[in-house]
C-alpha cells in the first residue's frame, strides 16, 4: 500500500512532465470546482470576514507560496485544493466567494468571468452552525457556505440559463469538513456519547448534501476527517505525547458513518456520484512510518514554539529548517509537501479513495 503511494507519485510526475507544451493537457475536462469546508481547503475566505480570528494572513504562513505571500491558506505554501485543481486541469484554484463580493465590478460579472469555480471554505468552521464561533469569533458554517452557493447558482441560472445549469451538474463539488466539530466537542468536554454526537453531525451533513443536490450538484469529492488526535496541539496535551485515542476514535466513526450517508444518497439519486477519501487511514500510515513517504518528522509542527511546536505559528515562531520533510506545518495543519502527496493520492488512487478516485469522478461522461 505504502509503496504504491510512492510509485503513483512518480507516475504522476511523468504524466505531468509529459504534458508540458501539450495544449490538451491544460484544458479542463470539468466546467468548474466548488469548494466547501474548513481550513484544510480555505484559500483566504477568513481574510474577508469581519472579526474572524482563525487567520493565516501573516508570516510564516505562505513562506513557500509564490512571492512568499500569506494568502490566508493554512499552509507554508499551497494546500490540497490548489493541487487538486491543478491535477484536474485548472490553472488556478478557485477564488474565495467573499473576495468576489468585494470587487467594484460587482459579484455577477466577476463570478461568471471566473466561472471555473468558487471556494466557500472557511477556517475554523464545521458541519454544525455553532462550531468555531466561540473559539474563532466568526466563521462561515457549512450551511452558510451552501447558502452562498445558492446565490452563485441563481446568478449562473440568470446569466447562462440551461447551459450554465448543465455545467453545474458536471462540476466537481469538493468538501472537507468535520475536524473542527470534533475538536470543539472535546474542548467543551461534552457528555454526549460518541455515537450520538456523530449521528448529530451526520444528520446535518446529509441535509447540507441534499441542499447541494437540490441545486444541481451531482459529483462529490469528499475528504473525511484525518487523525485529529495526532495533531501537534493534541500531542502536547496528552500525558505521554501520544495521539489521543478517543479523538481518533471519533474520526474513524465519522468516516464509517459518512460512507453510510453517501451510499444512501447515491442509491436515492442515481445521478449522484461520489468519491470518498479516507484521510484517517492515509495520514495514519504516514505517521506510523514517515520515512517511507519522504518525511522525517510527523509529530512536531514546523512553525511554532514550545513542545511539539504546538503554539500558534506567528512571525516570532521557531521555524524548521527543511519544511519538505515535516508532515505538520503548524499546530493543526499539514505542510505543502504533505498536501501535495495527499492530493496526488486522492486524484490517482492508491487505496484511500472509494468507490472511485477524484480523477475518475472528474472524468465521468
Ligand atoms: C460550460 O462549460 C464549458 C467548459 O467546460 C464552457 O466552455 C461553456 O462556455 C460553459 N457554458 C456556459 C453556458 O457557460
Ligand atoms: C470533563 O468531564 C469529566 C466527566 O464527564 C470530568 O471528570 C472532568 O473533570 C471534566 N473536565 C473539565 C476540564 O471540565
Ligand atoms: C503544551 O503543554 C504545556 C504543558 O501542559 C502547557 O503549559 C502549554 O500551554 C501547552 N501548549 C499549548 C499550545 O497548548
């Protein structure tokens, strides 16, 4: 399994290099990508959000981004959605919805011009409406992100008619959410049982997916929750610096339950297709044997201070020397190198995405 990750990576490199200069490789087969979720796929939403405290708009965020700018991505450089967009044939990862609202030309023209997609993801947010708000001041919850997409849908319908709506049904809906709901559940020491809590998350998640399906979405690339009990912040809080087993148990339950929801929805709606990524198993393999995947450090954050560098990443933080050999960039998030590996695995396969890869989902007729 592990070796296939590596061989898939080199295969991708060959395909990519082979494409340079060939026009057909740079043309998207998909009309657009719409992105929903939390900081794992946020490309700057929170910078446009008043009172949002989950922000990555300062050094050392973005140190490996072109021109070393902090764009609001919770990474030293690109994140997983940037790489997926590239692999799916797009030149750029879609812009934050809130950045389009700000433009003088108005939201309408701009969105249509950039109709290769929109990113609604907001760092700190979760499936539940209240998740993240206490800790981070302001976030855009998944339900509000879906409402924002409904506005985009109306604009496309008005300006592009049937053709625009047909394009929505062929577009890729990428969703990565759930970690913050679990973090907050543990932070606030809820007494609800794991089973009951996951069921609550799933009923809300299912209803958001139904809203999107009602708005014409048909192709869903969904990333499940990674091992939240193994991020540097949590390692610093356990007695012996090991992963929190209870938190990871929630991540495992989350994946199983989400699998059930997606099976049910796709049985009900024949045209709905999905690819579900098991971020838990994929990341756990790397944590168990980092060297096999080209990493040297899978516990300590690259940017931070204190034990495990678990304090927030700021301009005063300690910074690791070789960012490419760290799994974690900051107290919660993966490095650009880890995002790259994850994106190519989800796109091309390797056993962590089912019933098809993101690449196969994108190229369905
Ligand atoms: C639909 O998407 C294709 C690209 O896949 C684009 O060429 C076409 O103009 C779009 N149609 C409308 C009505 O926007
Ligand atoms: C959390 O809850 C448990 C029992 O439900 C209790 O023993 C513990 O003291 C609580 N911890 C905090 C920090 O409130
Ligand atoms: C890390 O753990 C130490 C010891 O429990 C604690 O004092 C510190 O606040 C923790 N750091 C973070 C960022 O939570």
